[in-house]
C-alpha cells in the first residue's frame, strides 16, 4: 500500500517505488525468511528494491543470504516489534548505520532508526545490526558477495604481473639434464 493509497501487487508497487527513486524496507515479525528457497528469497528481496529488513528475528541462513545480496538485516531490540512501536509501514525511515573510516559497519552494533509518519510525527528506536562478522561487513560495504569477488578480481588484475628478467646474450641457461 503506497502512502495509505491503493493496494497493488508487490512487483508493481516495487517498480513504482524504483521509478521514484524510493528505497524500500521490510518490517517483519519473528523468524523472517523461514522456509525453502531462502537464497532465491534474498535475491527477490534485492530485485524488488528492498535495502533493509527490520524484523524481530531472522532465520539463520536467510539472514546470511540477505547480507550476501547487500540487504541490511536489522532486528528490533528484545521485546520490541513494529507493533510495539506503532509502525504501520506507511512511514519513511532514516537508518543511521554507523561505519568506520573504511566504510565497514561494526558487527552487531546498535543502529538508531527514525520513522516519520505522514503527519510529521517521529518514532525513534534502536535496532541491532545483524551483520554478524567482519567478512559480512565487507560483503555489505561492497554491495554483496558478487561485488566483493569482482572487486577482489579487479584489484588483483591491477597488480603488476611478475616479469622474469629477459635473458641477455651473455646469460647462460642450464636447463634440465637429458
């Protein structure tokens, strides 16, 4: 539902938001991502334009797959939920993800979030970042696993190749004995 307006198919709504340049988030309950085809579910989430998921908890592998796709997993603090904060999904969200000088998030850090209602009212709360390891922090910084691998390959290709000295006329070669 867009701004309390018409209900539409998720895909169609995501295209409209994408055309407007509006990144999306998902507000979810417990065990978000539980079920089969979790890697495809994470890819679908990214392709719909979702940039973050704020849930009460994550299914372990799905959380990891979201990070691998470059989607930020956040958890409400213990005992909190979208309902306890009065969130409907019609709000706009500011997620203030703290990063270090290298652009890496500290795993499992606290993240200030502010939701703004259409009337201008604000709801501030803290979420727990569920990027759990330094490797995942690197994946997230780069936009996912694929981008991290491509970046590494590109960096390796830019390193000077090892060049053996060219033999001169006075060099001798002692090859294998025959």
